[in-house]
């Protein structure tokens, strides 16, 4: 159990050493987004970074610098505190950073993302896999820990709610003001309930997924910006979630370390007569 | 219960009449993709189009022309018969067609997609919602019918398998050759099983989703291109799935018709000081 | 004289067989465009597809899936029923599909286009020829049959008129309603007659070509959207035109088959020190 | 009959005066392209500029600065002396310059192009007409004078040949060295003659247009780069061609001056619910 | 003298309060770049962020989240530890973040950049000023403090040298290991000395600026990556530089606060007939 | 001392000869920009071209065709007579022309730019150096001659002023009307003087550089468009400046000729595992 290896905190010969000895990087992708009355706007970036550091401590993989801006669904736009970038810009940004990691010798890359817009990163890695010769995986904490979340939390994961606030309390309690954590049930779909899944990530897909249907921008209707009752959050719940998510990523990295030498990687780029990029 | 209204089969005054009387369009998005030894390469386009027609018959919404090319994950590349377009190209293509539908008076649009790459369409509609003033929803048959699929099929949905072949048998049995439907279990992840969800769409998200991790391109390892045992497919199973999926979309359209006048729509485009597009 | 080989209707092993035995693909590019009171909005796509099938029957070349959306000149915009995509989007779309055909083993490609905007496809193939190593040709039926058109028709080709309606009557009479085919001479240039060629494709180039000069958008002035007198159309005229156009393409493909092995092709991509794409 | 008004040679108050009194600009678009042993690489730019000046002298329209680089078909690439830009780059370049002309008060613009690649400019103006509120026309001298060319020349127009060399002799004889004008018939299509039109611009379109089919890059096969027999050129032939082409453009400009006030123009930009650009 | 206001550390109602009361944001743009044997790879990001916080403390302006990746000149590429993004990607990224700041109510924005590639940010703000209605300024510490640098340092500013290391020692001495700060004079231009300015930022421009001429990538020739003698650095020198640079930005912000109300700003976006973006 | 070698004035075999014997090209990049009441709008293009010719005469390097349009800072927009192109368009344009020069055998390229917006060209060459294998340098006359300017002129260089008008008088006196050269001191920054450097190029960088801060567009405030007192200009001053600038470029070219064979060049393109372009 070592110190986390933070790219920005070490010198280039130290980076080179990690690339030669392990060759695995964790890339934290956060966002700048309102998280209610009680959590700060940096929650996604903090979560991505803190989880990455915990994985680094246990594996020796390096933590690349955090991307502090992410793409957002249209209905996040218009809320003060949220700074979205276009999905098409994020795809190109991620492409370049992946190339930079590979050019520094890291050919196995875990994207630690803590922001809801997995579709953009999904689109990004599929396209980048056609362009860059490396292994990538996208780790999203609420997917990795979704069974644990159901076990320890009473409400499904949405945003700045019981689940996410618990993670914040586990990781950086000093930045959370639970005295302002008030319930907000004002976010109501304005099309029939049948066409909206009650929760995105922890329920079966039995209807139009909430992000597959355009609905009313939340800043018009919400008071706090944090749907549900964040007052249910505790550091203990958060710790259980964090440990589970970190555990999966650590096991993936240990598997990669055991199976591939530092400069080797599961080769996935397709061999084509004509490349797409 | 009328005839389907097919944009390409009618004249512009007829299109205009539908836009003025209903103002709802269904946009089928298919793909060109291998579907094993027993199903043709047009399955995704056929499914998108046939389901759209069934919805049109029951609702009077118009069926826009089918997009026959879609974007694909990197691991589809290299398989003969599959013709992918870049995700970034598909986003711009969908943007323009949505604009064209709106410019013809259709401001409520259901994208009927029957191809696996929901992430690109998800990315597309989120960006287009910032650009075009209209209502959009993405309908994916295996999401809409996922509980019915679990009820009638013994295996989870992947590709050209029991589930999808059943849909083909229900909709266009003459294009399926069940005598060639042989089992193929050769698609094995080459990273540890823990890190790959056993089935994408019908199981809980309890690990790295299969598409969030880059893994070996399927054309290198598969014999038929159709994972699982398509021999289990029947037209009856397919009919149950199709009816369920069509039912949800029909109910959404009836809800929209009841709630909004032809030229009106749930307004979702955010009002910003500075637009992104 | 065999059955047409339709990519979407056959399995991938069948596509592979054609690529190995002939290696020639026909790519139908249509559009979604108003065609007057009497012809449906899918005329361009239908023509591209039907002509492609006829060529396939006679040559064994494969018919790739139809592109149902095309780019349009600015003056088509605003007419209900027409769905244009930007020229720059179409160029990228065609680039990807050409790559997909080459990646499936088809290195000799005939684009069968039946939509007026040859300039975009011209631009597209010149750029793609710098990028993709294959042979391409763009076949436009009214160019291939222009002398036959002058022989059998009394009026020069414009749009949804005697010429094009005749082709529709020859290929899919059930989709044409001749009872609605009324004359429309309302499309008048609003700049001096000297600067507009009377008909684009069947007269000498003796003035500003009609598409080289921006003029009034047609939807503002036309009643039917079909300039001239479509009532002059007959299936017989159409058959003569179709047979002529199909004949030229068939002879080109037979020439290619005779001259080049399936995997070979007239090599045209320039060898440069620095590639442009 | 005045002096030509050259944007680059006058001050901004003088430009402003022309914009207020006439409001018509001529934009010369040339290229950098080999023109055989006997003509310089700037022929296209010289022709565009000289013809523009002649039109300016007779009409008072202003001559915008010449674009010295143009897009080229793939088969021009690889010839020393030719510097092509991508078609997609040229489209954006022309878009910006058109905007600049409009922003300086010129809303009626004649593009005087003297380079073969009309398809790119055609594509450009169709897209720009959706974006910029102005009138544009593309004038190509061999189209404007094609009947006169047939009258005075014995061979059809190709490149650096009897026709084009005659124009050079008429406009800048000091830059032509007729002692090096030798015949070169080495450019032979390598696909069957039936599929290639014998001359691009002065014959009926009765086959695959020469630019619609990809064929062998010319630098591999040609000796001089000037197909045909440029030795047939004379200044007299050139003068007849030049006078005819200039005459048409002058008449167009006089028509525009008579019909529209300086700040007015034939309004062509379509009014759409959702703009494409 | 207050606490710095860090966007990521506060809630959206707190961000809103700053936007309404001051309306000025500082955007730190750093990079990920090797800084020799003795300084960490995050120097540019740390400097941008620390200087921004000092300005915030003194002015009440908000510190937007740091951009941790920047564009780099070609000769930085290839050095382990450096992760460049393309200039064209950075321009779009900055555009979106500026829009996000404006959409959250901050219309006066100071970009605090601490990375050498001012040309990309210069290009970015000139283009963004045509697109977004706000006031922007780019503050670069070694420009703001260049006279002070000459006063306190014996060598001109290059990279990870006496000057920059002094700043690091002033701001975060715990991340610097002066025991590894060895002299490195191995970076020699391989074209004649006359054509290369001896120091980029602190001398007169009397020759080809070092960045206007392509020269040998530094990773091929340098031992440490830190040109000059970083051993000359002291925290005192750094403090003098930092105080000077911070002082100028503080005075600019006080000037803006005094002159413009929170929602007002020096209006700079040109009014054009046709916008460029 | 020979004749200048002008690409557009010579034939392709002559271009080929220069490429084989010297292999060095000069690319003049000008602009279309107002230059006050007394200088024409083509000053930047004329200066770039005339200086290039002088260098060619002395070195035998070839002069590529002039780019007559350049990118401009936002505050140039809106002035009649100025036609800016977007920086992102100029970058792609320069990329293509550089490729064209290399494809014609010129691998050592001097960009002779005479327009103020060095940031765009700086951005351009840094990106192009990652893409194209060649040597490039950007020569700007007022940088090359800045000490001479301070010696012979009484006022620092801005635009169309004593310095630039002197150059015009030295190179093409017939295009300058000194009778209209009146003083104009109306361009005043509307933010505090401390934050604006008094002159961009001839003073120390001791504050926010004038181009790093957005300020009032000049067309709103200036009378002539030529700041300062152009009446101080003389041909003698101009000749001294021109000779100095030409001298430096000549010496660079002689150095390159002496050090590298025609086809060789200082190799600068970095070798990367994954290329950026």
C-alpha cells in the first residue's frame, strides 16, 4: 500500500519509470456542474480524482491530470454553476490526451469518470479505438458499485442525492454542508410517466431510458438542483460504495499487470484495408 | 387501423397534410451489418423500418426514409458485410435530417433505431437538442420490450441470436434461413470474466459494461458472427417482442397527440445567453 | 440473366463470395425530395435502387444499401417533403461508405446516383480518390441516356417532368398518379433569360449554367413543384431511357470484369510525398 | 470606358464609394497549376484576374483580390508546379471571403473563375447561399464562350491547349513561349473509350463525364502536361473568346445595375424554421 | 483580504452570488509538461491556479476550474511526461468554457495562463471575440512581470529555469527538489545563431523569434529538459515575480469593477452584416 | 544578382529545375486590409510579394503565389476594405499549400508574412510541423528589422503609419498618395492605459500585450484607419528597413543552401508512437 502516483506531482523521469515498470494510467474525467445547495460544483472532478488516487495507492498505476470540464445533456444547460463543453469537443480532447498517454508509454488506460454522460465517453472510446493502438476501459463508480448501492442506500442514484452525497461525505466531508441538504422532488417529467424510467442506472431498462427522450430542462423546475433527499446520505454508505468501486478497478489493473508486460496490452485496434482516422 | 404513411411513397402535398394534421414523424435508423449465417445484412434497417410502419398504421405518424448506414463500435470493423460510418459523421447526418423534418413541419420526432449503438444516437440527440427547437425520443425495441424478452426468450439479447432472429422471423421470415442457424460460442472476452457484463441489455449493470471496455474484435474469433444459439428463435417469440415494443411507441405518440397540437411540442431547447451551436 | 444481388438481403458469407468472385459494388444514392403532385418524394431513391438492381441482374455486381438522403442546391430548401443534408456532410458520409465497401473487398465501385446534385458527388469522389485506394465512377441516368432522351422526349430534362416521370412509369407505375400530372410553367428566372440556360443537361453550355447562378427558391413561385408538362410522360419513353442508361453501366462493368481480376482495379490514387487526407 | 477598379490598389474610402454607388464585386479565383512547356503555372490566376479587370473597366464593378490557390481533381496531384488545396478548405475560404465582401457592402458578387474545378465552386455557392444573404454567380470563360470557341478553334477545350493558349496569347503574350508548344497526345484513358467523353465542356453529355470517373493521374503518362496541340493557338482566336466571355458578364452586371439599387440584390437565401449554417 | 473563491469548492447559489455581485471570472489554463529533473510535470497548472487564487483573494473574482491540458509547439512532442492537445482542439475547448462562464453570468473573463503557448490562446480569443459577447484578457505572468524578472534574475526566462523554478519555490516549495536542479546547456539550435533570438520573452525582437522557426525537437538533445541553470532559483526571486504579476491583474480587475457594473462589460464583439461564427 | 523566380510566371519544368537545384521556396502571405486614406488595401500583400522577390533575386529561391487573404484580430472586423478569413480556415489553407510545396520538391520553406496576425501563423506552423515533414520559418519584416526601425523612425510600428508607409514608399511609391496622409490619434484604449502596451512590436513586453486583451473595434473610433502620423514616412526610411529585413532572410537562405543539399532539410517533425494528424 503505497502513495498515489500523481502525474502532475512528479518529474518526467519518475513518470518514465512508471511507464516502464507498469505502463498503466488512470485518467480522471470530471465536470463542472451544480450539485445542489449542499455539495460543491466540483463533485464530479473530486470523485474522479479521489477514486483514481485510491486505485493508484493500491496498484502503482499513475494518475493523469484531471479533466475538469465534461459534456452534458442539453437539460443541464442553463443552470448557473454548470459549464458544459460540446460532446464533439470532448471526443477530440479525450483523443489527444489518450495519444499523449500512449506517447509517454502508457498503453493501458483506465478512464475513471464520475460524471453522468457516459454516452459521450462511450462514443469517444469507440472512435479512438479505431485511431490509437492501446487498451482503454471506462470505469464509472455507480455502475461498478450498483449492487452495493442497492444494498446500502434506500433510493436509486440520480444526482447530488443520497448516493452521490454519501460518496462526497466519505471522500471530502469538509466540502459538504449537510445543513443545506433539503429534499427536492420538483423534477417531474412533463410527459407521461410510462415513458420515463424511474432511475437511470439501478433499475431494469423497461421503458424509454430517461436520457433517450428530450424533456424539460431542470433549471426551469428545480429548486435545489439535487433531486430526491440528500439528507439520507452518510459517510458510511459512501465508504461502502467507494470501496466496492475501487475494488473492481484494482482487480482489473492487477489482472492487466499479471497478464501483460508493461509495454504490452490487449490489442484491439482493428486491422483494416482503409483506416477510418 | 390504417395504412402506414411512408414519406417516400407519397407526394409532398400528402406529406404537408400529415404535418398539419399530426406533425409527428418516425425516423428509422438502421445499419449495414453482418447478422450471421442465417440472417441478412439488412436486419437492423428492416427492423427499424417494419416497426416504424406498424407504429404508423396505428397512429397516423409519418415514416421518414430509413438511414441504412449507422455507426458501429470498433470491434464490428473488419467483418465482411458490415459498413460502419464514423460516429461524428452520423451525428451530423442525424442533425441535418432532424432539421429537414422540422423544416417540413414535423416538430415531434421519434427515432426508431434498431442498431446497437445507442451511445452515438444518445450523443447526437443531446447535441441536437441544443441546436434544433423540437422534441425527440430514441426508441430501441429491445429496451422497450426488455421485460417481455426475458419472459419469452431463454437467452439474453446480444446480436443475431434467439432474440433478434425471433424478431426477424416475425417480421420477414422469407429473408431468414433457419437451416443455417448454428450455435456459435466462440466470442470469448480475453480479459477476465469479472470485467465484462454477461449481456448488455437485459441484466443489471454490475460491472464494466461490455461496451465500456475495449476487447478483441469479433471477426478474429467468431465463426458465424451470431453469438449464442439462434436456432432457439421462433416467430411467436418475435411477435410478442414486436407487439410490446410497438405498443409503447404507439402509446407515446397517442400521448403526444392528445397533449400537443400538431405544430406544438414539449419545448426542451434551453434558452442561453450564448448558444453552443 | 440472374437475380439482383442485394447487400441487405443476403448474408455476410454471400457478400464475401461476391467480393471474391467479382469485387464490384453499385452504390445507389438517392434523396428525399418533392416530385410534384403526381410522383412520390422517393423518386430519386427508387430510381437509383431500381437501376442498380437491373445492372446487378445483368452483371453479378452487388447492390449496396441505398442512401436515402442527399445534398440539395439552396433553392430546393423550404419545399415541404424535401429533406436536404449539407454537402459537407454528404461528402463525409460517402467517404465512409466507400471505405466500408473497400474494407469488405469491393475495390471497384459504381455510384448510381439519380439526384440532380452531381456537383457534391463530383467533389466527393475527387477528394475520396486522394484518400481511399479504389476505383470509382459516378453514373447519372440522364447523362448516360441524354441522346436517347432527346430522341424519345419532346422536352428537355428538368425535374419530375416528361423525362423523369417516364422513368417512374417504366419502373414503378403503381406509385405514380398521372391524374394529378398537371403542367406548371410558373418557375421563371428572375434575372434576364440570357443568363440562364434553358435546360441543364440536354443543351449546349452556352451561358451561365442554371446552377452557377443563385436564383429564386422554387417553393416561393411554383404551384406543383414539377416544372413543364409531366402529362407527356409514358412508360415506353421511360423504358427506352432506362435501357440505355443501364446498358452503359453494364458495359462498363463487363469491361472492368474482363480487364481486372476481382481484387484488382484501375489504380488512381496519386502517390504523394505528403498525403492530403 | 474607365480604369479597372482594383480593391488592392485603392484605399478603403474608395472601396466604400464603389460599394455605395454600385455594390457589385468580381472575385477572381485562379489556381497554381502546370500549363505545359509553353505556358506559366499562373495561367488560371492570370485569366481570372485579366478578365475581371476587363469587366471592371466596362462596368465600374470592383475587382476583389485574386485567390491564387484552388482545389483540383485527384489526377492533377503529383505534377510538379501544381499546388492544390482540399475542396473542403476552398469551400470555407470562399465562404469567408464572400462574407467579407458582404460586410464591406457588396451584396452582388460575380465569381470569375478560370480553373476547371467548377464542381467545388458549385458546391461552395450552394452551401454559402444557405448561409450568407447575397447574390452570387459563377462565371467560367469557356462556358460563357463555348459557342465562340467552337467557331474559332478546331479542337475542343481541355487544358493548356489551342483554346486556353489562345486566351493566354490574347491577354499576356509575353508570358507564353510558343517555341515550346509541342503536341502531346499521350493522355489516354485506361478504361474503354466509350466511358469517357472526348471533351469535357464543348460536346454533348453522352457518356460518363470525364470527371465522373476516376482515371489514371496525368503526371504518370504525359510528357508536356498540355494535351492536344497548343501550337494551333493564336492571339486572334483568344481575343474572340475573351471578348465573348467578357461581354456576357458585362451584360449581367448591367442588368443587375439597372434592376437593383447598390444595396439591393436578388434575394435568394431560403427562409427556414431551422437554418443549416 | 478574503479567501479565494474557487468555483469547484462552492455551491451553485454561491457561484450565482459572485456572478451577480462582481461578474468577473479568472480562468486558469495550465498544461501537462515535463519541467526537468527537479520540478514536477504540473508546474504550469499549479502556477496558473495559485496565481488565480492570489488574485481572487484580493479582488473577490471567482476562480474557474483549471484546464490541465494545453497545446504545445511541435518541439515539445516526444518528451515523456508532456501531454499536448492540438491547438485546434484547445481553441474549441476554450470557446465552450468561455460560453459556459458567460452563461453563468460572468461576462468579464481573465485567462490566467502559465504555459508558453500564448499563440494558441491569442488565436483563440481573437476568434472567440467574434463569437461570444464578453470581455476577455489573457494574463501571462512572465509578460506581466518581465521588468521585475530582469531586475531579480540573472538569466532570461526560458523553461523550468532560474525564473520559473523561483516561482515554483515561492508558491509550492514542497514539490520542488533543488538537489536535482543541475545545469543543462545542451539545447543548441541547429541553424545559425543569427536566426534565433537568445531568449524569447525578455529581449528585443531582433531576429527570427525562436518559435517562428522550426528547429530540433528538444527531447532528442536535452538531458534534463530544463535549459540553463535552475540552481540559481530562490523563493525570494519567485516572490518578487509573483507579486508583480498578481499586482497587475488585481489592478485590472479593480479597474473593471470600478468602471462596469457586474453584468456590464467593455463591449468588443463587432457588429457585422454577416457573422463569422 | 539574378531575376526573381516567380512560380506563377514560369513553366513547370522550370519550377522542377529550381526544386532540384535549390529546393527552397518563399511563400508570401498578405491580407486584404484598409491602410488609411493614403495607402491601398493591398499593402500587406504587396509587401510580402515585393520582399519575397528581392530575396529571390539574391538567392535563387522560388516565390510561391501570394495568399491575398489573411486572418485578422476581431477588432479589424467591420472596417470597409478589410476582408478577414477565420484563423481556423487560414491554418488549413497554409497546411495544404505547404503540402503542395513539399509535393513539388520544396522542403525548406520561408513564409514571408507582412500582416500583423503572427499568432495565427505561429499556431499554423506548430501544428503543420506535426503533420508535414519539412523545414519552415516565418519571416516578419518588422521583427527582422526592429532595431533598424528604432534607428530610422521616430515612432514605433503600428499600422499604415510612419514605419509601414515608409516601406510602401520604398517599394511602390506610385500606389501611395502622401497628400492624404493625415495624423490620426483617435484610437484610444477604453481600458486603463496601464493594461495596454504602447506599441506592440518595438517595446518591451511589460504589460498586457495589446493583442492579449479585447478592446474597442477600431472602426468605431478611428477617422483614417491609420494610427499615428503617416506623414513622417519617407522612402529612405523604408529602404533601410527593407534592406535589413531582406538581408536577414537572404542570410538564412544562404545558410540553408550551404548546409543542406536541395532535397535535404533540418528534420524537425517529431517521431511519435501515435501521430496527432
